[in-house]
């Protein structure tokens, strides 16, 4: 191999990869099929006669965060940012899908997919691209987030499966057990990335404060953190703001290691937070640019802060010789 030229090594790698991946002539059958659910992505998967685990191409691209039409291998290998980080074998594997006979396919129109490990390899390549600073656009950043969630979750479930196999526990565990574990870990990872505060909320607050708002920018004035704690977290439920601050302490630079909303529960905390943000956004839209004060008063009336005494609008008693205006 050392005596071969780079071009000869490349051709040899292509030949070896195609010999491994291209099974068109063999046309083996799928003996088992099912659906792997990762977050909100459903990936059709199969086990072939020779034991090869296969996943669908559309499910693979969706799992890494690709949206829109034209999902498939062609879209991956044509992506200029991703290509440099794909090994030759991985690229050929993506270019040459496995052909097999599914339950409803024929030799003239076989099913196609990829060995399951290709998804993991692709996710690792995209993370390498992110670490190298190659992911620039918002769409590419979404690929990086999706792949980090995917790799972490698969690693956690993988070690559990290995322990089960080593101990023989896989013979007695429920067939849905690993999927349930995967769902649980995926939920935790997704909570780190879910966009809880919509742009519309920030745009309205900026408008009422008289600040310039730039769509797509994540830069916020330092005062925004205090306003968010005041308008949102202090009005969510008794003691929530204090507990979230305790769970996410600041570092030496005064920055929190995680967002406050990441400490909320997915079944109760997040829905309540979204409802409150939606109400605040709607209320903000009913006020003009110069009406921050009246907006804040309206918020205090509609959703007073927990642990603080609300100023009550007591009626003024008129004097005996004074008549209040109608």
C-alpha cells in the first residue's frame, strides 16, 4: 500500500468498498423489518438474510437534520461542506446503497438502504466538520446539533445493549426496552436544543424597549437576561426562578453553564413556559413602541410575580363636598 500512488490507493479503496456494499447481484431478502424512532424521526429499518442491519436513506438524512425535498444519498455526497470530511469508504457506501428484497419489492424494483453503521459514521463526520469550524450556515449548525444528539443517545443505548448481551439479560428484557431507553435519552438531549423562546417574543420586547432588533442574531443586551427572569420565570410558578438558578449556577465569569429552561420538566414545565411566553407576546403586540410602562403594568395585572405583593388599585373615597367625574 505504501508503494501505491494516492490515486491507486483511492481506486483500491473504492473497489474494496463497492465489493462490500454493492449487493445488487445477490439480491438478498429482508427477514425482519420495523421502525426505529429517534426523537420525532421515524427510520424504517431491516435485517437481511445475512444479518446485515439496514436503514432507509430518507430516514438517515432526516435523522441528521436535513429538511425539505430531495432527501437521500445524492444530497449528502453533493454537499460541499460535508464531502471533505467523509472517508473514501463512507462516501462510496453512501453512493452505493444496498439493494434487497423487502416484503413488497421485486427484483425489477428492489428496496434500497444503508448499513446501520453508515448513519453513525455520517454523524461522526459532520461533528468533525463542526469541530473544524466548517459548519457556517444556520442549516449546517442544525446538522451539527442533530448529530450530537444522535451520537450521544446511540452511545448510551449501545453500552446498555452490550451489558445486556454480556450478562444474557437481552434474552429476558422486553423487546421495546431499548427503544424506551432511547426515547428517554433523546428527550433529555432535545431539551438542550429546543428553541423555547421564539424570535417573535424577543422582537416585541426589543420594540417596546426601543432597541434595534436583528432577525437571526442571538446577541442580546445584558439587561435582557434580567427582563426574562422578571417577565417569565418569576411568574411561572412559586419558587421556580430560585430553584432554576440553584440548578444552573454561574461560573467564574458570571455565566451559567446551561439555560434556565433546560431545568424544566418536559411534561409540565415546558408547556407552562410556552403558554406564558405566548401570552406575553400577544400582550406586547397590543402596545405601541412608547408604551413599555403600560405593558409592564398590564403584565403585573395579568400574571403577577410570585412572592411579591401586587399593588392594588384602591378606589379613592370622595370628600363630602366633592363629586367624582363620571
